[in-house]
C-alpha cells in the first residue's frame, strides 16, 4: 500500500512563502517552520478544547513468527488502543501497512511498528532518525525496553512478543498452540489473554503519548503523579487498574488531555514541539524553564 504523509494540520498556510526554498538548502528533517519563539507557558500550550478529534495510526507488524499474537489478534489489541483514545475524546483510525513506515510530518498521524526484538527496535530507531545528526551508538540505551518513541518521526517502536517464549518460538521448540495453552486462565478479574493484550495496548498508547509530548510522572516538578485517585497514569510504570472508565487500566490527567488535544489540533503545543525539533527532552527543558519547574 502507499501511504501519503502529507501533513493535514491546518496551520501550514501561513508558511507557503517558504516552500520555494531550493531543495538543496532544505533541512534533512522537519525544521520548525515557525520562525518565532513559541510560548512554552502551560496555559498557552493548553489552547484547545477537549472535544472530539481524529487521529490516524499506521501500524506495521514485522513479519516474524514471534509476533504471531500481534498478527492474529491485531483487531483485539488495537481495539483496546482505540478504546483508550476514545475515553479521551479522540477517535482513532487504524490503518495496517505491509510496508515499514516513514517519518510523519503532521499533527494527527502517527506510526506504530511492532518489531520482534530490542535489536530490531534499535535499528529502526536509528534508521528513522538518520539525517539529523544522530549517533547510532547512543541506541545502546534502548536495550531491554519494551517500547520507544521516535518522537522526531512520530513513530512508536514496540519490542513485541512475550519475552519468556521468544527463544522457544524462534527455535521451533514450542508451537504457537503450546504457547497459547500457557494462558487459558483468568488474572486480576479478566482473562489472561485480555490482560496481556490490554498490556500491549497500554505500552503502545504510552509511547504514542511521548510522540504527543507527554512525559513520565515526576518530570516537570511532578505536575503529573503516578496515580489519579486509584487509577495509574498512562505515562507511569504502575500496574493497570481496570474500570469501566479506564478500560486498559490507565488514565490521563486533564492537563495531559489538554496537551494532546492541542497537539492533535495543530495548536500551540504542536508548534512548540516543532520548534523543539520534535525532541521530547528539548521540549521539556523549554517547558520547565518557562514555567519555572524542574525538568527532572
Ligand atoms: Zn516512557
């Protein structure tokens, strides 16, 4: 399939005079096309209402038998992803892609690549960011993570599959059926399978949260904490607590909702992120500075 990555946020019109720039002089990666320094004040970053918005998520599941469950149950897993966003008034369309993804350049399109190992995740991370002065050696940091957000590309990379079965599936020592038979029971009030798949979905949503500027609780002088009442925050590392309102067991605070709604609508938060070269650390430092918060 062919994917069009043309941006569809409505804020590009004022920059049309810049499009005549010779290609050779264009920066390799999306350069902030807002020439002025944007406001990073939290109240300015929350400039859009929390009402229904649409996003599109392109999904590529790597061809690997380790990822059999992502392939076989993708509707169920990404159904949980959609449920989470719907709970936050975001309607999300999932588009499956046979092709690997390319960087996205708009405020409401994102990518998710499901890969079969941390090494593959590292390789894809380096590849997606090539051309922006990236030192591939730094990708060592990614080892042993279950996911990583290539925020500059708007793509979330997931180290898919169940770690404890990976080697045996790869070697053929265990059939898929044997793996499935390992989790027929129930756990924490749901089936083991559903618990796992909601966990997969939460991992994906967490990394997409980073792509939309969300930080871990504790950052920015702990503006966001690990829990809201009983429910853990999506950006925390806590175990899920399922409820009708929080189907995958995690929530967002009103501040986080405002930030992502501004982002998706191409509002001030999106502009500030572009100005930060879509780098979460640079963005967070500016937010910390301008709001007199600690970045850590
Ligand atoms: Zn994270």
